[in-house]
């Protein structure tokens, strides 16, 4: 479980870095005459960063659900004598 938790934390860090890429300004200063190719590549990079961030977050959520489900199954139900025999 500890390895999965470390992977999940690394995933969150990766998402933070992808957010930084998505937030970067395309046009800086006096660059009014950027070529269409540069704008297209910048937009594609931002789109890919956003899509990857959502993919990572989705996978993190599904892994956390699996971990929560496994931890719930491993915890034995504490029952007294009467509760155990009531069925």
C-alpha cells in the first residue's frame, strides 16, 4: 500500500506541473506576429497537458477507490456474542 500511496502523491505532483504548462502565456510581450504554426503547437501543447492531467486524476481516483475497498474488506467486523448469533 505504501508504494501506491507514493505513486498517488507523485501523480498529484505531475498534475500540478501539467497545470503550470496549461497556464503558461502563449503570447509574451511584443510577439504580435507569431506564426500560425507556433500558435497551433502552443495550443496543442496546452490541450495535451489538460487532457493528461484529467487522465492522471481519473486514474488516481479509481486507485484510491480500490484501496478504500480493500481496506474496508480487511477490517473485521467487531461483533459481540449476541450480534454474531442473531441471524
